[in-house]
C-alpha cells in the first residue's frame, strides 16, 4: 500500500500534462495565419481580389494575366494557407482528445477529429495548388491555369468549409448535450455548422458561393470561442 501511495501522486501531473496545447490559442494561430495570407496577398496584388473561377471561358485571358502579374501574391497566399493547416489539424486532435477525457462517448468527438483533419487537408491542398499557380512554367499554359484555379477553389472553398462545419458540429453537439459549453454558444455552433454544410450547393449553383465566406469566418470565430471555453475537466453541474 505504501508503494502505491507513493506512485499515485507522481502519476497525476503526468496525466494533466497530456492535455495538449490550449485549443483556443491554436485557433487564434490558425485564424491569424489564414487572415495574414488574405491580407498580404491582397496588399501585394495592389488591392485587386483573386479572380473568380466563374468567369466562363471568355475570361480565361484576363484570369491568366492576373496570375502572371501577381505571382508573388499567389505564392504567399498559398504558403500561409498551407501553414495554417497545421495548427488546425492539431486543434482537431486536441479538442477530440479533450472531449474523450471529459467523458464524451457519443460520435461527436470522432466527428470533430475527422472534420478537422479533412478541413486541414483540404486547406493544405489548396495552399499547394495555389503555390503551383505561382510558377512561371505553369502560367505558360492557360488551360492548366484554369484547371488549377478550379481545383484551388474547390478544395479551399466548399471542400474546406463543409468539413470545417463538421468540426464545429462535432464540438457543438456534445457541448450542448453534456453542458460543456454555454448553451447559446453551442446552439450558435449548430446553426453555423448547418450553414457550412449548405455551402455544398456551391458545387451546383454559382450563386451559393456567398455562403462560403459567411460560414468560413463565423466558424473561425466560433472555434476560437469554443477553444477557450471548453473545460479541461467536468464539474458536478456538467454530469
């Protein structure tokens, strides 16, 4: 008994240390890198926004000319998007582990992990495709530029946003049912997740692309708030 008594206090700090980095800080870093890519690329492009992929075949010459003129902006945007995918993946893993540690046995924790890893993967792929679009050799082939532009939009647009919604839903559902998050925040997360899933319609209707920035930026803010408010351990009121 005396040996067990001496061992148990030493194990407690070790379990506490396995909590991982604070998810709220990870969300801030992820959001900061993502926004830095948008701001810096816009500044380098002289305030000209990235061309829309929905311009039709007649706009190919203008789109290719834009990428040729602003290759540095595209390169930096792609690099920072790729960098942002790393803290997002760590966020998903950390939050999923914390939900499990808080006693969540429903699929929510696994959905959060799967959604977060998919969102990070799509964002990383978008960043790499954007970087490819900054290469001189690629810009000599207009048809390839258009194909890569569509791929960058698909992965960084609906691909990333829809799966980001899964991450939000995976946190919001157990956060609501188990009382781990303030009720208003959890319900808001469910609404935002629904909007993110609806952005799938962008693949069918060009006009639905308006849902992408709406879902993206609100979900980013929600993930920051949830990351700071999700408790490390359950209290009696949460049981």
